[in-house]
C-alpha cells in the first residue's frame, strides 16, 4: 500500500488525468501533484464534441471538466502544452518534447488515444486533404463545425458511435450526410444486431444515407481538397467534408518503449497498477482484465477512465479500492439516449423489452440465460436497474424479461445468482 507521498506526475490531462489528480488530493496524497498534457487550456469533456458542441448548443467554456480554480485550490500544478516523449524507469524521470527532464516518485500515464488515420489512395499522410477531419479534440470539433453549413455534402467514414453521432449532428445542421461502413452493419464492434438495425433505420428516416459492407477505395482530390469518395462498390460520392471515425489508436509509445505496454494497451490491474510499482495508468490507453468477459479489454469510455483513475488514487493514498465496475457507455443521437452496460460478446440470445418502433426499448443479451449486457434506448430507469443487476452475475427468465406487464425490478428480483464461471 502506498502513502509515502513525494511527487506524483500525471501525464495526460483528459478525463482520467484530471480525475486522478483530484481524487489523489482528496484521498490525502501529501506531496506535489503535477498534471502535464500536450493540449492547451483546462481538461475538458470529449463526449459533447460529437453532440451538443458540434450542434452549437454549448460553448467551449462549458466543456471544462472543472474550473482552473479547482486545481489551484487543490494545489495541483498544471503543465499544458507539454508532451512526454520517454520514460526512464531506473532514474525515475520523464523527458518532454522540449528536452526538459522531470523527476517523479509515482507516475500515472493517462495518455488516451488518437484517431486511426484513414489510409487509402489519394491521401498523402504528410499532406492530408484540407477537408478531411477526425474527431478527438476541441480543435478537431471546431474544424468540422466550421464546415457544416446547411446543404454541405458530408461523408462520414465509419459507422461506430463517433461516426453516427457526427452524422446525426451534421444532419441536424442541415447537411446532406452519407455514412460509409465497411462492416455489414453499423455499430458492429459495440452493439447487438437489433440495436444496430434500429439505429440504421433511425438515421435513414432522418435522411442519412447509410452504405454498409462498403469500403473506401480512394478519394478524389482537387486543389488539396477531397471532392469525392470512391467506394469499393463502385459508387462515387461527392463530398465537401469528409469525417473519418474509424477507431482509435492508444497513445502508448513511451510506455511501450519502457516495457510497460503490450498489444494495444498499457497493462494494468484492478488498482490501475502497471508492472512497475511506481507507474500507474488509467483510461483509454489501458488494457485491464474484466471478469465479465474473462479477458483483457481496452475500454474507450468516460466511466472507465474515471473508475480506473479513482482506483489508482485509492492505491496511491493507501486505501485501495479495486476497479471492478461493470463497463458502461452512452451515446446521444437525435432525441435518442442510448445507454449500454456489460459486454454482449458471446451472447446466444437477445431479448427485446419494449418496442423499437416506439423508440423506447431495451435489448438484453444472455448466454445460457445468464445476463451479459443491456442496451437501453430512452429507458434510463430500466437501464439503472439492469446495470446494477450486472454487477453480480444472474440467470434471468427470458419470457418474463420480454413481458412488459412484469416490472423489470420484479424480473430481476426473481433472478438467480450465477455460481462459478459462465
Ligand atoms: C467525439 C467523441 C465522443 C465520445 N463520446 C463518448 C460518450 O458519449 N460516452 C463515453 O463514455 N465516452 C465517449 N467518448 C470516449 C471518451 O471521451 C474517452 O473514453 C475518454 O476521453 C478517455 O479519457 P482519457 O483520459 O483516457 O483520454 P483523453 O480524454 O483522450 O485524454 C488523454 C490526454 O492525454 C494527452 N496526451 C496523449 N499523449 C501525450 C503525451 N505523450 N504527452 C502529454 N500528453 C499526452 C492527450 O492529448 C489528451 O489530452 C467519446 C470520445 C470522442 C472522441
């Protein structure tokens, strides 16, 4: 258990880094806390970038996770515009891009990720087209927003959450939107087929063109701008703006060079500890074993970043509280609030409760009657109940679950706790 204090250096001033700093101070970390990050300004929320902020419904100031004064009051030093390039675990130092060297007693890596670049004929990565955008930062959102005029022809590459949220926002601003998705359906990596079908329908009804099972073969450029996207099915789609939302690459290069990262993440345990007792990691850059899936996963969500950050702080402050939270996530598109909890991979049955036609339903994912996950559309009450039930593996009666005449709390109360592994 850790309590000795000293210098806590946190790299990455996003959701995880900001939370870790505050939680460590609140938990009683007695020494210096320094948060350095390569962005400027105070740490801010990313989820609204594809939603309210893109729609112009909120300003940049409203995105701050907490005001600058909160860090000052907690005696947390901030170093914006500073980029970590390497870690010397023996010397307990990090080197920054400007050559300066900082000492640490404890180091926390909260470096998140960056968008996966779109690679195809017509794109020179050294000189990307001026109207090709990604969405991770406030600056990215500003770039997209400035190009979303009514009638603009927007091509979104990727039908995951970020892509679909951008599509919904762009459509809301009056743009002509086409989504190109290489998989046979949207949300292929993150939601069940029923929910994906529902969202495809919702987008089509809103006037978005969705092309699934379709890749991008090349882009056609004139004067440094994309004028059209050539699809694998031969279709050519005229474009004023192209937004690629094709996933994220974790920022793990320095950790990997220091021997702390494998595959695509920095390996951490339930207390956010890496293999080095003086280095922790939290957020999108980490890989953690999750009991629900019985395997290592890299989760890309705000709740995960916060839970891991709090677990790290609890360990640092000598009051260890392991992160065993059920993964959950949300997505806002049009007037729909989608909330997901658990991990649906491996399910053998999907039970719908409610009516997708009425835009209010839950999809429950079961394996051998064990509840694995839930996707809830405009059903926050049932979502909360189901999320709580997922914390403890349970067997559920699928017929009762599908019957809306039986309140969900009664269905769950009558469920049996699972013993042993699934
Ligand atoms: C458009 C969009 C919409 C989203 N919507 C949702 C949603 O609805 N719900 C949800 O739960 N999640 C959502 N997410 C995901 C969520 O934002 C991330 O899971 C969350 O930001 C992860 O927090 P983090 O602290 O790990 O990483 P980040 O918030 O990305 O912070 C990492 C920080 O570290 C900095 N950094 C990286 N490398 C270095 C380095 N070498 N030196 C210094 N600094 C460095 C980065 O620039 C960044 O500022 C969304 C993400 C995006 C992009």
